[in-house]
C-alpha cells in the first residue's frame, strides 16, 4: 500500500472512531448544542428588538457560538481516549503520526461542520436574517473555518492532553492563535449576508485557505511530539 493510501486509510479509521465515540455520548452532544443555542439566545435578548442591530451582530455571535461549542467538542474527542488509556495505545501503533493527526482533524471538522449546520439556521431565525442568496458562500466559510479551527485545536488538545489543567489551558492556548481565522470568518460572513458591498469576501476566503494549509502542515509536523511524550 502506498504512503498516501496508508495515510488516508488510517485517517479515515481514526475519524470514524472519534465520531462514533462522540455520537455515543449523547448527553455531551446535547450539552454542546444547548450551549450554542443559549449563547445566541442570551445575546439576542441583550441586543433587543432592533433588527438592524441584530443583523449587524449576527455574524460575530454565530462564530462565538461555534467556537465555544467547538472548544468543548475538540477537547472531548481527546479526553475520552485519555480516560480509558486509549491515547497511549494509539501512540504504539506503527502508523504515521501525521495520519493520526489528520484523522483527529477530520473528526473535529465533521463535528464542527455539523454544529455549524445546526447553529446557522438558528441564527437566521433568531436574528431575522435573509441568507438565501449567500447560503453556498456561508457553507464554504463554515467549512474553511472548521478546518482551521480543528487543525489548531487538535494540535493543542494533543499537547495538553496529559496535563491536569487541560480544560483551562486548551482555550487559553487556542483562542489567540485562531484570532486571525475568526476575524476572516466573521468578516466573510458579514460580507456575504450584506451582499459583499466592499468586496471583502474573496480576500477573506484566500486568508482562510492559506491559514488552513499552514496550520495543517504545522500540526502534522508537531503532533507526533504529543504521542511520543
């Protein structure tokens, strides 16, 4: 089997394993979705009935809900393996470390895209948006944002997995690094909803793609350290 085929096979197996484990923990999934919905609802009440204000704040609050819930989801994917010692066994497998990282990222991306698919309609309803013409673009932005966030989140979750304060350290380490990603995602989402009056969407998409590629490459090179320590 070629090296590429080996990477794809291992990554797919790990991603499917993580997704099955995530789906079995229905209580954790429900709490994650509840957190996202509660975030949108609270800010909706805080902003009041002004439709213009709600529409202006909607892109930022959409990504706030996705990020808060995504931190929980990415951390949980690794924590489940730590509790039963599976992470140590995974490190013993004679497979490329970059393939393990890619599998973890794919699992995280799938979880975050599913989360975004649920949060986006809720945002549209609560904030009275009309994204009909921009829906394909919004899907692309959510996918690109999920890839970059999962790439960085998987790396830091692996590096902090054996630390006692991992629940606190993960968001502290993760959020500053993904700040450029979130800025580009929020700007692109705002532009798409508003019809891109300033022509910012194309530049933001390029930034998201470049960020994703750089972080995936860096994560693939560094993630092996988390398995070896």
